[in-house]
């Protein structure tokens, strides 16, 4: 698998990632909640530590955060039926709790955060996206960390097809980010499903071997909604626009610091075809 990508290509991509001035970081629900769907303070604080480390390096960071629906489940005291309508309602409960915790955690570093809720339709509409980008640019100029989430309360099919994985990809391209980092509960892309296959090996880089990687994902992925498929699709889309993208484990120590210092972490998608 690794033979399809040269070591010089990998080194060049990691250098681009390390030198990125504007970074989109996407954190999934499993990177923020525990097994009972409550927000996990340690996980959230660890994510904030990692993001703050990039800001301290002088980088502009846009955080795309899942977790509202999961956080909502942990607040209502009973197990819902998992309908779209209930997911929408849960998101409204969880979103305020999520942002309260982000505000408290980023304050440890003297950083202010801002909440932006979007749907894929907002990003597809030229005028709406122009307004979105102008807001992002202004917040970053002020030194504020924008936190973007799917507007689950009004979304329908987006809740079911990967939501923030694809939204983070669209945002990274649209706001001229230099890098997309998707943080999840697995250490990257593997030759098998690492949750079921002890022999599955991490794929260090994806480039010309993308078709083979895609076949592996289709064969081994088990998540019905979202999961590794949409993370790979989003990373590939970014790489096709001339930007590196990385999928890595959120619990990896100093995961974003490793990215910023050109170390081998997760799976990197090598830029292809330019703009």
C-alpha cells in the first residue's frame, strides 16, 4: 500500500501541513463524549489544549465540532428512540451545554470563542457562504476561535449522511484553509477495520493509492451513517483542491503539535491536481 506514495511526497505533504497558517480542525462526537453520551470533560479539555497550542503558534484555527446530539442525550435522563425529530430536539439541548463547556475551557488560555451553526445548504448558497466567510475572517482577525456545528435543529438528511465531515471539507476549501485535520476515535485510515481486526495496519499516506483505499473502506466499514467513509471522502476532496488533509486519533498525545512539527501521525492525504 505505502509503495503507491513516495517518501518524498509524504515528507512534502507533512511540511505543508506543519506550515499551514489557517487550519480547520474537525472533532467528532466520540472525541467529545463518553460511553453514556455525556460530554467528557477530559476529552473536551484535551481537544481545547491541542487547539490552543496551534493558536499559540500563531495559526488561525476554525473548530468544526460535532457532539450536540450526543451531549443532549446525556442531559435528558432517558434513552430516546433515535428518530430524526428526536435528534433535532436533542441537538438544541446539547448545543448550549457544548458551547458553555467550550467557553469555559478556552478561557483557561484567555481565548474567546464564537458559535456558528450552518447546514450544507448555507455553504452551497453563494451569498450565504460569502457572509459566512466574511464572519470567519473577522473573528480570526480579532483572535477569536470560531466553533462551527451542523444546525441539526433544522437539518434533516444531513444528520444521517456524515454532516460535519462533509461540512468541514467544504469550509476548509471555501475559507482558503491550508489544512484540514479530522480528529476521530481511530488512529487514521487502516487496511482493515481496526475495531474488529487486530492485524489492520495504519495507512500512512493516501495519494495515487486512493482507489485502493476506497475499496478497503467500502469492504471494511460498518457504520451505517457517516463513519470513516465520509471522513475519507472529505479529506480526499480537500486534497483535490491542493491542500493536505489528515485523519488522526483525538486521544493521541499532542496530536496537533505532532502535525505542526512534521511528525508522522494519523493518515495524511497528499495534495493532488492543484486548485
